[in-house]
C-alpha cells in the first residue's frame, strides 16, 4: 500500500499533525552555519523557527546540550509554548532561561553565598542611602551642577540605573577620560542621577570590595565587567531569541559565552523592533556590526513572510518601511486609513471604530486595542470613553488620575470645597488609591516628609483615614495634621484652599486662578520630565473645561467604579489602551493607532535616534491580525521612512 507523500515543508511533531514551514523557515532549520543570525520581520515565526531548530538538533543528536536564551521572561514563555506544540516532553539537557538568570546562576555556582535582592522596599532604602551619601560628598566638595532632591525619584533612578548598566556607563566614562560631568554633558545624561548612581554602586560593595547583593540586571552587568575571558558554557548549541533588544552588557556576556568554536550559535531578532536606546543599533545596513561582535563568522538568514496578518497589513507596512514584508494571500486583513482634523475628531473616530466592531461581531467583541506613543494622550481618550458609558483598560500606562501631580490637583480641588458652610461630612469621592498618590504628590512637590516612626505614617494608612474622614485632607494641607510629623512647606497649597468658593462652579477657572504651575516650580527635575509634567497638567486643565468641581470628582469616581466592576466580573473592556513597550511582543485582532503626525508620532528625536522612533511605529502597526486603523493628521500625513 502506498504511503502518503510527506510534504517538503512539513516539520514532524509529536502530536501527529505536522507543522507547515515556509521555505525560509525550512532553509533555516536545515542550515549548517556554525554561527548565524535570523533577520526576521514581525509575525514571521522566528520563535517557532528557533524551537524547530532545537527539536531538529535533538533528533539528530539526542544527547545534545542546548541553551536557549531570550531577553525577557515573556520571550522565554513564548519559546516554551512553541516547544510544547512540537514535542510531548522537553529533555533535561535543553535549558531555557533569560540571560540575566543564566548570569545569576553562574555567579551562584562560583559563590553559593551570593545574595539576590528583589524587595522594592530594601532597594528604595538603598537608593535613599545613596542620596544621603551624595549629600555628604557635596558638603565636603560642593558642586553647583547638582540639584539634590528631597528624596530619590525612584522611577527616574531605576530607569537611569538600568540604562547605565546596559550601556556599561562607568567603563565608557573611564575610556573617555574619567570626567563624569563632561561625559554626561556630551551624552545628554542627567548628571545628578549619574552621581546618585555612582554612590549607589559604591554602597553595593562591602569594605573588602565584594558585592553585597545583586538586584535585577546586576548579574549580567557583573559578568560583562569582568576581564574578557571565557565563561563556562558546555553547550553544543546556543539559541538566542529577541536579539533586537540586546545591549552592550548582554552582548559582551554572549560573546564570552560563545568562546568555544565547537558551540553552534543561532540568534533571531526583528531589528525593526529595536526601541530600547540602549540596544545594539544595526540600522542602515549595519547588521554586520552585530555579527562582527560575535567570535565566529556569522551568516545572516532572512525571514520575511508574516503569518500574523494578510497582504493588506504587509502592504501598509511596506508603504512606510521598505522592509520587503510578505504575507500569504490565504490570510485576510483590512487596513483603514482615516484622517482627523483635531484631537477631538480623532477620538470620535476611535469610538466609531470600536462601534463598528460591536456591530460586526456581536454584543461582546474583542476590545479595540489602541496603541499610544505618549502616555498623556491616554487621559483624553480614557475620559471620552467613560463619557460614552464604556470602559478602557490601560496596560503599560498609568490612569491619569493616579499620576502624582494630577492626584494632587484632584485632592486640592476637593479640599477647596470643604470650606462651604453647608458641607456635610461624608466619605471623600476620591478613593484611597488616588488619595495615596495625592499624599505622595503633596509631600514630593511640597518638600514634605512623614515621620516613619509613627505607626500611622505609611501612605496607605493615611489615605484610608482621609477617605473616611475628609477633614483630615484639609488639616494635612494647611499643616495642622501633625501626627505624621516631619518638615513641610505647604504654603502654596494653603493659598489654593482659600480661593473664592464660587470657583467650585468652574473647575478650569479654579485651576487657572490657583497658579498651579507655581505648585511644581520649586521641585528640581530634568527638563524633559518637566516638559512631560507640564503637558500632563495642561491636558487635565483642558479636560475639565465646562465642568464644575463636583462633576469632575463624580466623573473620576464613576471611572474608578466601572474599572473595579470590570476587574471583578472579568468581562473584557471596550478599549484596551497600551503603550508601545507593552504592545511589543503581542498581537491583537483589531488595532488602532491614533494621533499620527510628524513631530507627534513619530515624535521629534535627535537624528542619531531617528531609527528608534521609526521602529516604534513599525511595532505598533505590526500588532494587528485582522483589522488595522491608521488615524493620520489631515494636514500632516506620515511620509515614508528611509531604509
């Protein structure tokens, strides 16, 4: 009896149903190159291809020792998912991990007593101790270029800490002559944060110069700082996914890991998705720079046919990015290119796009995924969605009313109304979570500190008390609330509270007359962050036009209540609003990209970083499976990018 012919591009699996590979995938799986990088495009199956390569290697050599690395935990999960689709059981000699975890294991093998710290409270204390260390240094040797904050802005510090370690900042400073201030000026880095970082790194060492602890990112950094010697890596094959996100520290470790010529290497990345400024740039046909960094001659293998979407999306991508994206005609997708006149018109179109999903797909369609370039743009969209009686979930973006400075304004607006003669005590319409951010904002911008020795001085406890007894908000702002102790300079807040009560009828006028900019002016911050704060605050002032203060507070309360009900019931939101960073690595049925205009999205950046902005738009566009809305400014449409 004749056996059915096996199709050429069929990859056998343990589940009976073969996986059909494209011709490009098949060529990669059977490649004999000792070292190669897959230059993939979005949705082309690079992770699946790597999984097939691992299985193929094990079938050819069952005792092969294979290390699979990825840049992120999400990348590891994706690889494991693809692997389970191919085999019933993963053999023990196939190790799947992130480079950071592999580095941590290497350090622990050297010294079983190494300490890893993940507790944010302990890390915050260390950063605060670094600030005190810097203050002591400045007392001995003043430096007028430094503006020492009252406390460390943890978000800004950890971002700087990560970037400094990824880029091997301290090594580069030494190579440039050792002048940290001059280096920061040349590289447009925050000198104050750089000094805090140096103090923090010194605190991580004990009196003998040994590392006291490692936090996330420190392990790869530690190995990258060592002399350029080989790392113990007894592997026959090393696979590396998400190579487009690799930074100088990670690449330095990878090069040392691949020292043995007998170790084959296959990496994969969509270098159009490189949006981390610390990652290794490979643009303008510079992929060879990455290959040259590796110890062996490295081939480049293309992967261009997307399995995620149909030709319409591929054509839209190629219209703006000359990447040669291909897609099977068997997959169907639709692209809508709409033009808007202003932001309000753009938001109306987003509501219209979501309504078309409901009309087409029934009562409970998948949400419309909106990908935003700027976090502050989520505020007006979230507000409009709520006004339409719908719910938006945010991912990788903060709810605007929980931003520190906006929560401060909301608390001030509410407290201003407490002076009404007919005011009756009732729970504050602002929930404890917003009030916690309000207290944080008041302390940060008002130069205040709580007495950590008091049992009720932690922010969540204070917020709960204020929610139940709103008079505490007033006493806190005018300095009568002394239970928390500490020093405070809240004079500007007191001025806000004593504005005419009639302004409660016009929320926008209240904020304008209060000189809100004066509330933030005394707080030192980098120019870019000051600009972002000003944009967020001005956006909020525009948002409340035509509303009374009680109406604003009621709208906020309604938004919070809807969001909590959604979380409780598990029902999908009408919109899910994502940052580009959060959207990266994911795919969605229907995607909308609003506010497209040169200088907005893509945003203006130095020429050396133009490719990063280009890539953000590429990432956003390639998340859609079936439907993609591109909402462009009618006066300023997007132009094609250079290769």
